[in-house]
C-alpha cells in the first residue's frame, strides 16, 4: 500500500486548505494507509494556541487536530527553518511533532510514495 505525506504550508484562515488536508489525512488513515503530516511556512500558524477565529466569523479549525490521536496519526513534522523565521518554538504549538532540519525534512519526505501540499 502506498504511503501519503500531507504538507500544510498556508495560513489557517485564508482558504479551506487546512480543513481539506485534515479530511484527506483522516480518510486515508481510516483505511490503515500509512500517513504523515508536515507543517512548514505559514502553515505553522495553524498550530498556534489561543486563536480567535470568531473575530473574522470563521470556525475554529484547530479542533480538528484532536482527531489525529483518534486515528493513530503520530507522524507529525515541523520545518525547523520555518519555525525560526516565524519566531515559534515547536514546544509552544498545540500538537506534538518532530522538528526537522531542511536536510532531514527532504529525507523524510522522500520516504513517501505520494506527497500533497496544501
């Protein structure tokens, strides 16, 4: 069975990419397909605590992240360079994951048969 990597690289509320990426990830995980979730660029802002989506009449998308544990999705990765550029620490994000250097990031992605970027 082919494995799937999903990359979130866009800001949380400008489009439906985050919701679609999580839907894709959960659908594939429900069929026991090996999956992993990667965050880089502005996609890291999807994981910042204490967001206030009500201020822009949006739904709180971070609640969907609670489903990762339910579907046994444990492979979550953060781009170290993106974290540094945005002055974020992996420990301050609302889900746990592994921080990867650029070299490790591409090495990890190369292990997947399919990669989808949102």
